[in-house]
C-alpha cells in the first residue's frame, strides 16, 4: 500500500455498518502498533488504524 492508493476500511475500525472506500493520505511505521494507515473517505471523514483493518482494491 502507498499514499494515494484507494483502499477499503473495515467496519471493525470505523464502527460503521459496511466497508467504505477511501484514499490513503498517510502511512506511519509506529513502533508500538506497526504500520498505521490514515485514509480519507469520499465524504471527508478520516480514519486511521493498523494495516490489518484495510484492504487494497487492486
């Protein structure tokens, strides 16, 4: 995964009822949590969490 790529985010992270698509805006290598990804949904909401909560659309 890389910045600018479209991905889906899990409802386990968002608390929403379905997987939503967004664009990766930041990737951080956090020494406590591993890879942390931040995405921005089409409606402007931003979610971030461990890499395991995201799925690539490619």
